[in-house]
C-alpha cells in the first residue's frame, strides 16, 4: 500500500500531508510514528 493511499484511507489530504513531511524532515526522522497518516494531524504536544 502506498503512502498516498494510506493517507486517503485515513482521511488525510495526500498532497498536503506530503508537503508537511517535506517541511519537517528532522521531526519526521526523530518521531516517525507521529507522522504516519493514521496519526496525522497529530494532537498538540503535551510537553
């Protein structure tokens, strides 16, 4: 299954999702689970 298809299945606009991934490479690398389509858009940090 592709990342685009996963985004669509999770109700996320694929193009906007990919743009956000490209805008935040360090965050994606440090917390990849938070950036998966089923976790996006992620809730505000509790930190």
